[in-house]
């Protein structure tokens, strides 16, 4: 594989030198990292998590499910919230097409909750973010669940929450975590307004074991921790998530050149390697380099639940460590070695269903494009789901173009065989197949860029589950155009 990479490096060296070769001079003013708690954010994430449409800690959810409050009345309240649409998004820039430069209503809500002293202030700050009717449903639900959250989560956790906050702040100061963060900022070649601090907002899970959770939104890192989790481990997790924020805040010119560096490679693995780069880098930096800095050794356990991310992060860790210790930002040579390592780690991974469906762009009729419905199926059926996005309507030329420009797996959901005609202009390989006689089928095709294209005919929305199961059970797809039948 390397023989394909060397010519590219020389051919593009002059073109890319201005952005990749420059050293980033660290500022003398460090970015501040604040650690605090927010009952309002904890309540919001707890309540949204109970709908089953918001990613959160399963251990936290079990605290409610095992309580006396898990009754028909609560279920009815949650059902109304479940019907509210939260998946509004907007794009920051179109200049870097294949990066996730979207922001969402969910981001705004989390950030507002983290900086609200109570529900009333949260409500006032978020007027206009959602339609008024949905806004009322959200806050009536939060009001209903506030005493429940107080009873089973917040009040029982106060003793160890206060101690944990104190210990986290002391340990972060002792470690000079802001100086480590400066080194990571330099490695990512990221930019940030140094007058705006990063805020780590911790919320408790009243259990000594189970599933913790951390999610970055803007300058907020929401962190759910279990009782007894040591502070160094918490800080390592936090550093992982802060690394995602740095990746998101790379300058647009640098993002373009980084993307170009991946996509111009000849490797059949370049696309899947690129899809993984944000998570693999954050894991190598947070769970690898920073962990080693604070524990004095490399973590011998798995660093990430996905075997793809875990293995890739561990494989590139020596390279990441070398770059950080030498004060060197990511460059084209780093991209070359990263993709080469991915190919060595995961031969034929571009044909394996668990990897193919991990990042998916979905085009469908509006009635079939509910993100909550698709999320429910994907989270149930796929072990290593990383991201998906929905586009509609099916016959929109703009949405069809957006689909085919994506490096994610391109999935189209149709409800009748005649709709294949709408897709021929964007999926010309459909001209070469005989129309399937079955009412439920899956068509697969690997395009020239190494992106898998999939068309699923669904008579009803309920057919999505059996179709995804049929794909999952196939395990590996052919490089050639193929037909898969599925049944309920």
C-alpha cells in the first residue's frame, strides 16, 4: 500500500506546505478549564434520556426504571416529550464538505442548561429555539421530573458529588491540566478565543459501578460519573472529550487541507480511516498520551468500546505521542502513516457491514425519515454505530447531490419499486440491474471512491428493523452489485 502513498506526498508537498508545515506558537495565556456542576443540565439529560432517543448512561436510566416512579403516568408524560422534534441542525460552513461542521438545537439546549441556575432561567434562555408548543412540552416534562430527579439522583448524591468536585479541582490544579491542554491544542492546530473557558460540568450517577458518559457541546463538556470513579480516570475521560472540541475548532483552511490529504490517497481504506480520525485521535490523546502523563504508564485495558477505534488509537499512539512531545502539529506525513496503519489493522474493513453502517447518510421520503425512528432501529441493531444523518425529500435534487457527495455509506429508503427511477441519475448502476420481483429487497454497490451505496425497499416503516438485521447478518458485502432479500 505504501507504494501508492509516496508519489502523492511528493506531488502535493508544495501545495500543502503553507498549512501543514507551519509550527504553531503557543500563546502565553492558557485556556482556562473550569469544573462545576449543574442540576439543571443533569435534570435535562436525565429526562431526555428516559425517552430513549437521547444518548445517555444506561446506568442512570436504570436508576429510574427500578424506582417507584416508573409508572404509567410517567410513561404518558414521556410519550409527549418523545413526540417532540429535537433534530434541527444548521451548517456552519460548506467549505469543508465531509467534516461534521453542523451545530444543532440540542447543542444550544445543553449549553443553556449548563449555565442556568434553575428551570425558569433555562426556559427563558431557550425561548425561540424550539417551536412554542414543543418548548412548553419540554418544560412541562422537566417540571414533572424535577422532584423525581431530586429524589433518586440529585439529593442522594450530594455528599460524594461535593467531594468529587473538590477532588477534581485540586487534581486538575496539581497536574497543571491547562498546560497539557495547550500541548493538545498545538497538536490539533486548533484555534480558540482564550477569553472563553472550557467548562467541565459533572453530574452524578448514584451507583458504584456501571456506565459513565461524557459529551462535548460548544465550550461545555457534560460528564456523568459513577460513584467511586477515581478523579484521574475522570480527567482522562474529560481530556478525551475536550480533544473532540479541538478537532471541531481547527481553522477551516486547515480542515480543507487535512481532508484533501486523506481523499487524494490511493488506499481503499482512506474513507473509513477518515471517518474514524476524530475519535481515534481523541482516544490516542486522551486515553493514551494524557493517561500516560497522569498515571506514569500506558493503560493496559481497552481504551474504547469499538474495536476499530480502540485498535487504531493504540496503533497510532506512538506517532501521536512523538508529535505532541516535539510540539509538532498534524501534517501530511501524519495522515499518510495514519491511513497506512488503518489498512494494516483492518483488512477488508471497507466491505464489513458493522463498519459500513457505522457512519451512514440516509435519503428517504419525509414519512420514512424520522431520526428518532431510525435511531431506535440503529441503536438496537448495530453494535458500533458512530453517526447517521437523514435527508429528505427523496426527489430533491439538492438532497440527492448531498447524499452522493458524502463519504459516509449512502443509504436510500424507498417505499415502492417505481421510486428506483428517481435514483437512476445519482446511482447509474441501477440501470444495469434487473428489477427485483420481491416486495422487500436490499441492493448494494461499492462505488469507485470506495463508498458503499445501499437501497432498501420498505413497504412500511416497521420493515427497517428486519432490513438492517438482514444486512448485519450478512457480515460482509461483495464489491460487486448485489441483491439481498429480507423478511419480517
